[in-house]
């Protein structure tokens, strides 16, 4: 049972919920995703008062995906669910955010502290009086837990959770009991912003690591830079770009690192994913005598089935909490400080040029007639020619995630994908969150590529996009089912088939205003040329939906190679 703080003891008394939501606003959040439930309803009344917008999603799983997408564009996100049934529906999305280093603040409205203390037989419980069971389930997918059961601790716990969410770039879990929502706490703390600065490295230790890095860097004859997802998640892209420009070294990204580097730079060489790479990319990187690997996540799909051919003896790894030089690891040394000093001290390096990425279409596909069906080999570089500066591009697990490797981005493009967690349907929810963030930031275009199978899992979130007057361009790749699974196992198996939908008709089903929406069906190269050349379409004035037809057994080369490696890995005994 919560114990009140005497109001006379407080300089600026505020309610716990007001404090919480004002802190969210302070760190840049402007939209809160989630669903109402009787244990969070009173708390939701405080959202508009804090200058926040309540999004209101179709279900908690979608809300979690949307918060993940929002966080990847805005830097941090928040969602609200209700005890038990709501929070459990969101857990898959929260686990994905944890896996992929996406900072989401998950706020759960819970029964009152007195109800919990007395073990009352309440709805949304397991009926056994245990009110900690769901929090315990969330413990391993949260970097901080804040149970706001006592007004004396509430402000401290809130501030700590938000800071940890930002610093570690992973989800945190906050419970807000119904009787705590209106409890008074010290609002004077709000006059001091939460300290979101990263703890500095120990100077002596950092300087030693810098010297070791410089030693090998100056000795190297043909070093390269490889940038991965954690460079994005842990906010070192300024340092990465300065390193790329000052050093002149060839730079590559991994699949999860797409968008981390300005791909219009003359030294950008493309995507490296082991055997899934273009031959010239693979040859250049694997022949290097030193790889500066920044923020690596060496998962199966990020390495095309663990097919890296790179020795740790020729690698320096930079991470958020350690640096590894060859086989020597330096724990507690954060990469920001090290990279800044390396840039300042490195001077002239040995530079051997690498390949240059393009959006050139392979000749065999370029020579195909314009009335022929669209192939993946043709589509992805052609789509890259259509992209614009500062676009947000979301790709779904499957053909889109692999096809985008063949697209060279204009400057400023933000790429969202879920290569590690790989929950199909994630991209549709993430698109809603990303489009919401884009609207707040004044970014014109949010573009989604999702397969017809994946789309069926989370299609109802298009309804939220319409409701919130968002303007994404949604491409649904219509190829009759789960293509990535077909290439792993069961090309003709019934379990990889789906009921084909009239996908574009969903805008009408979800109540879109015909004057503020538009749908298209594209089956040939010429039809796609015409669509990309349509200036009204490309201006993204409102939500637009494109059915993009491709052959059932067509897929990007990288997907085929990765699926083959995955099948072999699954068969290991």
C-alpha cells in the first residue's frame, strides 16, 4: 500500500503520472503508443496535459512494433499497456526492441498497491494472487525495472529508468498502480533535466587503447571501415562520418548497418555480408589487413549464415562498452571517446581504393522487355534511383530485407529493418511509428516494403496510419506467401502458402477518405517506371498503397544464399 508524502513538505507538488509524462516530453517523445485498459485509464488522462499525443493502436503487439519504429527515428519512444493481457501481447515487440537495441519505455498500468498486497482475485490475473509474475517475465528483456509502488521513490525510479533506456538503448519497464497515479511527489526535480550524457572513459585507459589502435592503423597497408547497427543505436554516427571523411578509407556497411553511412560518399563500397556480398565487396574487405569494425552484431542473417571470412587478428572492434584489438579486449572503454581521439591523432594513412556502390541494374535484367514481370534483381537498384534525400525506408523480414542490400541510398536516408529478431509483420507497425516520428520532424516520405505474407500479420495498423493522417507509401510485394521460408524449407509446402487478399482494398475497408488516399497495382517494369515517374505519387501527399507483383519463386541472391546456410545450420546435429 502506497504511503503518501505530505503536500506541505513539497515545493512544487505534482501527480506521479504528470511527472512521468513530463519527463517523456523532456527527452523528446511527442507521441505515446498503446491501448487503453481499466488499469491505465486515469493515467492516460495526463498525456495531453504533458504536451503528448495519444496514438491509440489496434493491438498491443502492433503498438510495440510502432514504438520500436518511432524510437529508431526519434531516438526514444514510449508505450502504455494494461496489466497482464495487454503487456503480454506486447512482449514479442519489446523482446525485439531489446534484441535490436531500440530504446522503448514500456509503462504498464497495474492494480492498486492495496489490491496487490492483499492478493485479491482480480481480472487479468492468473488467479493465484501473484502480481509479480508478469513483471518477472519482462525482467530479462528490460535494462531497468521501475515499480512505482511508493511516492517517496517514484521520481528517482522514473528518472533512472529513462536514463538507462537512453544510455543502453534498450527497453525499460515501468509499472504504475492505479492508486499511485494521483499521488503527489516533488515536482521541483523537473526543473533539472535528466542527465543523458554517457559516462566518460577513464582517461588513462582510453589513451592507452587509442595508442594501441593507432599503432595497428598506421602499420596497415590496406585498412577498411565496416559499420554495423550498434553504431546507429549507440549514437556514434557523427564520429563514424568524421572518421570516413578524414581517413579516406573504403567504408562498407552490414545489412543491419544500412543507412549508417552516407552512401553518396566516394569511398562507400556497399554491403558486406560474407558470402551474400557482391564479389568485389567481398574481395576488397576480406583481403584487407585491418578492419575497423564499428558496432558489430554478427548474427546469422547479418552475416549471410555466418559466412564472414575475416580473421580476428585483422580486426579492431569498437563497441558501446568495450574495444577489442585483435584478441585483446579492453572492457569499460566506450567507443565514442576512442573514435574521437583516433580521428584527432591518426594523420595520413595507407589508403587502397575499394569498389564504388551504384544503382546500376544488372545487364541481364536491364535487357528484359518492359512488359515482363518485375524481378528482384531489377527492382531494388531501380527503386534506389527513385529514392530521395532524407527518406525513411522500412523493410520487412524476408525478400525486402535482403533486396535492399542492392540499393544505394541518397544522402540522409534512414533505414529500418529487424534482421536479428526477425518477427514477421514487424515492419507494418514500425512504419506507423516511423511515419508518426517523420511527421513530427518534418520528413516528407516514409516508405514501407513488406511481403504479402508478413502484411497479413499486422495489416490493421494501416488503420492507425489513416486515423492519424500519416502519409506512408506502402509497397506490398505480392508473391503468394512466405518466400524466405520457401527457400529455407518447403518450396511447395502448403504451410508456406497464404490466402491471397485484395490488399489495396484495405484502405477503403479501414475508412480512408478517397480524396486523401490512393491505391495502385503494378505488374510489369513499364508500370513501375510510370509509377516512379509520377510526380504526384512521388510527392507523398497522403497515404498510398501499391500492390507490387513478383514471381513466387523469385528472390534476391542474398536471400537464397542465407536461406541455404540457415537450412544447413538447422540440420546440424
